[in-house]
């Protein structure tokens, strides 16, 4: 996990899948790990959005 310097957002990923009842317990099946960095806006997009926030500030 990394904190991006441009927006201080974590790149923490997550396991995504389905749960199955196995012996009375929930077990994750058909899962995969999704890297959080792949789902965040690019550095250029963050810069553009931050500029818009500053323009709207009082």
C-alpha cells in the first residue's frame, strides 16, 4: 500500500469474490485481488480536479 503524494489517497487494493457457506462458515470463493492504484484517477486528472476545487473555494 502506498499513499500518493499528489492527493494523499491510499492505493490499497482488495480481494473481491463471492462467499459460500461451507460447514456453517462463510468462505470466499472465486476471488481475485484488485490493485487499488488501477482504479484511481491519473495525476493529471487529480491536478485538474484540485484546480476546480480551489476556484470554488470562498
